[in-house]
């Protein structure tokens, strides 16, 4: 029975999805303004582990992860780079997807972009104004937090000193200084000149950060869904504001279970450019390999700080290589195994069901990957003991099947072979084929670019579209 720690209640709860057998998950994805650091990817991998575990437990899972391609940071840094907002965010969106592949993170069902959902943000703002939960001021629209009595229920901060009616335009602000936050921001003359604006009933605007996720989540799943993931740094103000906007508009619970991953720190200190201890994923992967980095992340529970150091990474590498060596030895042994007779091996076969039960129970205990890895190492030890004396094919096949099951659930030792194309890419390819049949070349070209932004390319063949992963440049 799966138990999950819910940030909202601060307790482990028995997990029950809204719809039996199906799980809806919305994950806060990247803000595409620079190379994501390893701390960002720890959170993305946490979500991937949740998806893999739920699928292992028999659920059908639909994951949606947003891409924030318009906010304070993307506007600021695209200007500094001398690039249009779209060209700038497309560049870092592509880098984000490369990082997912480095860590063998399964693609989500969809990756909606904030810039593609602004109409919904304008509509949500209008609805909140009608309910008295938002107001217009100098061309911007702000959320009135005094009108939502439950404000603060996720972060559990003390809001007694709120300055009623005080508005704040920045997306991130001090935890002890909450204010009415911007839903939509009046575009500045400079933003208008750069064509970063959308027409609205209140003038030319662009969205604030917080409203983006409310709209994209509810567009994907409706007013209430099962799980929302993100880093602990998003609890306040971002996720607190998502709840206020969404529940204020619908009057229904927004998220059933909130799951937050702890920080990744470096040698006991928070990552910061001034300390020179900010590492991008490609830097670490180049040094240790993507699967070692994945193993390293899995070796610490997602609700505990991960203290990265070279010694920690080397230890993870050594443990990973031991498990990989056992896998290689099993595969080699099966090539020359005896399949003429089968007498079995009661001791080896007898422990396999128990190890499988332990592995499952570990993951059912709030996605406890460190404990699951401990069970995996026990299976490796048992496999190695058998390999010293026994070479019966059927025994080896049963050990190997369980070994592969554990590795697949944890996303390790990805087998070579034909890659599965993500559902979102398949859907876009089908839409493009329909547009091509209608000779709607403009739509066809636009969909090709969307597919390319997800890291895939199309070759139009006589037999139909051939879709494959784009080669890294």
C-alpha cells in the first residue's frame, strides 16, 4: 500500500488517486533562461522516479511538465544576450531536453509552454476580478490575498503582518513579507518594443510567473488533480500562490498531494555563483556518466538534502559499477548456461520473491529509493554467489528477470535498442500529417518546429514520417 508524504498535511498518507487506477501529475519544469544546474535535475529526476514507481505499482500515469518561457528572468537575460525571447528560450529548452536524456528521464505526456497559454491566464484573471479576488492597478492585475482566508495553508508561514493592498511586481520575494502578487504585468515600453506583450482588457500585458502554472495545470487536468511536484524552494511563494489562484477561481481543491524535493548542496553549502560551486549537469555527466549521476541522486531520499562532493560522487560510482558488473556477468553466464536439465536451486530461487517484496515495500514507503537500492545490492550479492557455483539457464533467467525489473524501475542500465517516442511527439506528428494532407504547409512547418523543440526531427518518407531523436550539435 503506497504511502506518500504530503507537504500540505505534513504527514505520510495512504495514496488514493482521484480516478481509480489513474494518476495525474503536474510538475514544475524549467525556467529556460540558462543551463539548468544539477539541483534542478535532482527535482526532475525525483518526478521521474515517482512516475516509474507508480507505473511499477500498476497505475496509468499522465505527467505534464511546464516550460516557463516568459517571466522576469527570461526577459532580462534574453535582452542581455541580444536575442529575441523565443530564440533565447528555444535554445535553453533544447538544453533542458538534452539533460533529461543524459539521466534517462522518461519524457512527460506534454510540455506546455507559458507563451502558448496566455489566453487562459487572461481569462483566469478576469474570473478572479469578478469574484473580488483580484484587481487592476496601473495596467497590471494583482491577486488580493486578503480575500482568500486559506492563504498560507501550504507554507504554514505567519501572515499576521500582511500589508493589506500592498502590491508586488517581482515574482520572488521574502518569505516573511507576502504581498498581493501580480497575475498579469503591464508590459513596459521596452517590452512592447521587443514585442513581448499580449493584448488584454487592461492593456498590453505579459503574464506573471505564478498564474502560468495554475492555468497549464488546470488546462491539462481540470480543477483537481492528484500530485503536484517541485523543489522545496517553490512552496512559497509559487505553490502557495497557485493554490490561491486556482481554488479562489474554482472553489475546489487544486491538488490532492503536494510532493517537494529537498535542496542539493555542495560540500555543506548552498550553490551560488559567488562561491563558484554551481555545477551544470553536462559538467558532472562528462566526469562521471549520466547513469552514475542518476544513481547518486537515487541514493539519497528526495526529502533529505543531498550534499554533493567528489568523494560522494566517487562512492556512488563504485556502487553503481558493482551493480553493473553483476548485470554483465549474468548476461555473459546465460550465453553458456546449461539448458538441457533443470534441477533448480531452492536457496537462490527461494529468496527472489522475498527480495521483490522488500523492493516493492521500499518504494511504497514514500518512494524510498535508498532502501530500494539496498535491496538491489542484496539481489546482486545473491546473483554473484550463484554465479560462483551454478550455471543453470532457468535459474539465471529468473535472477536476471528480477535484476532487470529492479533496474528498469530505478531507470538504470538502460538497454540499447529502438527508442520509444514520447506520446506528445507522436500526437504532434499525427497533427502534422493531418495538416500536410490538407496542404496546410504553415501549420505543418509550425508543428515541425514544435517537434524539434522537444528534441526530435522528422524525415518525410514515401512510407510516412520517420521520427527520431535530433543529434546533439
